[in-house]
C-alpha cells in the first residue's frame, strides 16, 4: 500500500479545533491538521446534559481523562473547514458517533460542505461507545453496548456505511484502542469495511466513572505492542496490508522513531502537545528529514 | 497568522523568596515585544519527569528595562514538601508566555472592584495598581480560607482604596454590600470559577460590567495551551446554541455576562 498518510498529526481531542495549534507554529509545515472528534449536532457524549468538558487527572507518567467534547459538525462546516481551506491546509477529520447513522450523518454534512476539498482523510473512532436501538416496547431509545471495537461485525457495517458517504479516493482510517478485545478481528473487519489505514491507540480503560482512559507516556509499550501485533498479523496474511498509525505514548522524537521502527507509518501526538505543542513540529521535522529511521536499539528498552 | 508564535523560552530565576503562604519567583526573560498585562499567565513544564501536564501560574508583575530584559514576578503556592519543586535563584526556568488576553482597563476614571482568591491575589494586586494609575478608585475584595493565605496585605492596602477580607463563602455578601456602598462601574475577578461566577452575578444584578477569569490558573488538570478542552465554558444562548469559549486560548479574561454560569457547573 502506498496510500498518502500524514506522518504526524495531533491525536483527536488533543489539538483543540486545530486552530489553537496555529498559535504555536506554522501549520503549513505539517502534512495535515487533525480536527476532531467531530460529533453529530447536539451530540450527547458524556451521558449527561449538553457538552461536558473534558476532565483530566494526573497519574504517574500519564493522564486519566474523560472523552474530549465533540465539536458539533455544523461548527466544523461553517467555521473550521473554510478557515483551513482558505489557508490551503489539508485536514484530517476525526469522526465519532454512537450509531452508524450518526456517523453517516456527520460525514454527509461534511461532504456537502463547499470546503470539503480541504479534507484529506477521515478517521472513524471505534473506541467510542456504540448505541443500539432497544426492542420495541422498552422505554428509552438507545442503549450503550460497549465500544464499537468489541464487535467486529458492527465495525464492518460502520466503516462500510462511512465509505459509502465518501469519495472513493479519500483516505478512510479506523481508530481502535487498548480496550479492543480482539484487535486482529476488528482490524480485519475495519479494513474489510473500507478503512485504508489503521490508527492504533494504546489508551486503556481506567478507574473512575465509565469511559475514562489512561493516556500519556505510561501507555507507550501498550501502543507498541498493538502495532507489533498487527504488523505481525499483516506479515502472516491475517490482516490486509494497510499502513498503521501509532497513537498513545508517542511523546518525543525518540518514541516517534521507535514507533516508526516498530512498523507504524505515522504517529499521532496526544498528551505531549498538552505539555509543549512545539513537539508536533519537532517530531515532524525529525521524521521528515530522516527518511530511513536510524537504528533503534530495541523496541523494548 | 500574523501574530507572533508562542514559543517556550528559557528565563533565569533571579529570586525565590517567601511571600506569606506563597513563594514569589522573579524570572528574567529577553525583553517582551508587548508589555504584559494583569490577567495573563505563564505555562511552565511539569516539575517532575513523571508528570505530564504543565504548570500554569498567574503573572503578578512585569518590569522591562531596556538593555536588560523583562522581569516577570510570579506568585505561586508553596508546593508540599518545601520549595524543592520550585527553581532556586540562578536556575533556568522554561516558560511559555505571558499568554492570554489580560484585563482591559477603563478608558475613563471610574470606581472599580477587584475580587481575588488565593494565589491569584498577587495578579489582583497588580491589577489594582494598574487601575490606580489610570485614575480609578479601586476596592479590593480578597478571599481566602485561612487568614495567612491572603497575598501580601501590606502592599494590597497601598494599592487599593479599600480592602475587604473574607472567606470564599462570604464573597457574595461582601461584594453585594460593597457594590451597594460604592456603586462600581466595573467588577473584576481573578481566581477560581466559583469567584468568577459570584462576581458575574453580582455585576449582572447591579448593571455593572464584569471582567472575570474564565479558568482557574494554577489548578490541576489543565494544559493552559488551549488544547485539552478542560477549560471550555458554555456561552449564553444569544451567542448561538451550544457555543462554547475556551478560556485558555481565547481568554483567560472573559466578560462575565457572556458565560452561562448555570450550565458551566
């Protein structure tokens, strides 16, 4: 596969709306800017009323966080995409939704935008909770039934319906994380549904209220383990050959090179940006100037 | 992108001295292009390698001398276990900032009320001084849980026309009685969101303008760069349904009347 893939972007939810990053460096120097997570209008993400803000709590070498609030798609279409298109910046849209219909609605809104040409890739989040319509006669319209990635068949359907909404040549990627019980099956299903790259996140479920995750340098080995596993499965022919993107625990040039050496074609930076947004440009520079990664001693050090 | 980019810069700590319950750091940086304002803050890397989130501190004063550089005064809580986590004089300190939109000063001399809480009191004191220099009459309301947690009361009494000390729970009553007495045209709040909310509500009740800090600088769980979304505040419906503001990036100083404080809780 030689699909275009941004080498470095912010992880979904860690780059603000993308525009905040422009205060710290020249966005045009990057391959693409990731904006998101983008949710359906009036998205109710935290199970409470309205858009709950993210909550972060420090933990040793890491961070426990609740899901980042979703950007409403109308805000993205009216405000953000024109801003990026006016500057000629390619954008990766990270999309999140509880049902395949919600994701398809978001993609349709994006697709209808006059500025859709600036969208270079779409990332579908499989780590978020899936909602299922209950049987008739039961009160309450939807039911949370765990993350998308726990059900490969649902992932396949979700990616297939997302693929339908998008132009054929647009890169569609799927993001799965450490809570995925069977990464191989989910990867296979995601690629079968139309994903042309996989974003592998090492973020793991954490204590506290549901849907909290541990991220940060602490989960670096989890991410590398996931990348190694999928890379091995690709070599064995059990997963179609697609490029991988590592996210989680990639926080400086050294860990980014380590992820590249492990088999990831691209990296996403998350909590590293919260500490110092300049890292995004440093890592980009390091990954672009050195085309073959220098000998990294061992992925386990 | 005509605005200068924010970069982390190395400053030299020239003093680290006790200030009541707090420590006052003086940091010398290369001269700033634009003078700092009260209400701005600095972001500095975490104290230890196993911490991820940076620290944020209010700027409590700034002095630029030609040919020498800018000296920033920072008043920070004394970390538990002595001042080991804070840099000693002579150390290098990496800083981003001063960042953010500071407090706006009135163009005509009016009566102003400044409410502060905790370590933000130093930024509030600096704001008082600035207000005095443009001719305003300033009343300071300092909130703290413990008597020694009021920042530098001696200087506060010099920089304000009246000083009222109160506990955080009594802030609303103190502000209400003060506004009834002095009829301020503008109320400022530097400190946690609870204080900002109180000041915004008191100002709304009297028809005065309020400028409040929209993010609790110095609190945990905050990136300060405007990237994490932990500081988002909802705006009133008149700004459009579901509009939010990100104080770290677009503030930290906000017009108190614009924020929907009910939904922010």
